[in-house]
């Protein structure tokens, strides 16, 4: 493990957890076997993020485009999500972790929506780490829903169109009140954003790892943060 500078820990880390299907295929197993093992990598990542003092960890679990997968894979993912909520929420709460689900949850079953609401309520005052799970999330969707909220405010005369600022806009995104993303990690060797956080990654450092998600562990995470700490961030200045 590399030694990290405790004064330069990224406040917000976002991860595109990719490669579950390929991981399973390599072992001659069904794709869902990869997803199941991906949950273990989620546990390791949450625990490591909390340990090093990250404030927000955002994990991309299901994109607004993932409905395009075969029905049986989508159902298996929903079941897994439900089981993970059942088995993990108490543990998250015990560890003072606040859970937020980011995305259009209205597309989920009533049962899943109720579980999400309960989990968020239970953990809402926790302060050690905010764990965002992006589920039925799309970066374009996020921007549109923010624009809709602002348009409604304008229509209700609560706001003048000229007063819409970056700051106000930001407060309507689902990540409102959280720091912008400092470090974006994608596993599995793919180098694209796949409609994950768009606005929020404006100045993020990007880190791509060839490791498939179920193999992602403390060491890989540590290396990504270490690499981040070697970068010079300029924010447009010279
Ligand atoms: C990421 O792994 C998990 C989800 C998108 C739910 P994939 O299922 O995309 O795995 P690959 O990319 O096919 O290997
Ligand atoms: C992005 O991975 C979505 C998640 C990790 C949840 P995908 O595997 O769906 O992305 P593409 O299709 O390769 O761009
Ligand atoms: Mg993939």
C-alpha cells in the first residue's frame, strides 16, 4: 500500500463499477455471478473510503441505459439491490454512514422504493461518510430534472430567470450540498463516462484501472488515491 497524504484526501470520489460480466465470463459463469461478487468489492470500497476520510463516495450501480439489458439480468440486478439493502443498511448505520440513492427511483417496484426510503431515513443524520448509490441514474437526466425544478420556481414567481446561476443550478442536482467530484475512477479498462455524473465531474481527475470490478480492493483504491495525490490540479489557473 502507498502512503497517503492525509491533508490531500479527495473529498468526493465517484466510481464507475464496470467489468462484472467479463469477470464472470472469465470463469465460465453467468453474468449475475459477477454482479454478486461485485457487492463484496462495494463493501471493501465503502470501508476503505471511510477509513481514509473521504466525505462522499458515489457508486454507479445501474444506469438509465441499463434497462436495455436482457430482462433476466435486470431482474437479477434489482433482486441483488434489494438483498444488499436488507443485509447492509444496519451495518452502514452502525458505522455512521449516510446512504443516499441518486436517480429516478419512481421506476422501481413499490417494495424497493419503500426500502430505499426507510434506509435513507434511518441514516440521514450520519456523518462519517455519505454513500451515494446511483441507481437508474443518468447525468443527462440529473441536469434535466434540475432545469425542471428551476423552471417551476420561475413559473411560480419564486425566481427570476436572469437569477439562475451555476450555484443555484448546482443546488437542484441530486448531489446538492456535496462537494464536486475530485476523483473519478472507472474499472475494467473502458475509458468513457457512460452518462454518469456530468456537471459534477467538471474538474475531476480521471483514473482508469484495468482491474475488473469484482477484483477491486483496498490496494487498488489506495493506488487510485495515491495517483490522484501526484497530480497537479490547476482549475484553469497558470
Ligand atoms: C458493471 O458490470 C455492472 C453494471 C453495469 C450493473 P457490467 O455488467 O457492465 O460488466 P461488463 O462490462 O459486461 O463486463
Ligand atoms: C456503466 O457501465 C454503468 C454502470 C457501471 C452501472 P456499462 O457497462 O453499462 O457502460 P457501457 O455500456 O459499457 O458504456
Ligand atoms: Mg459494462
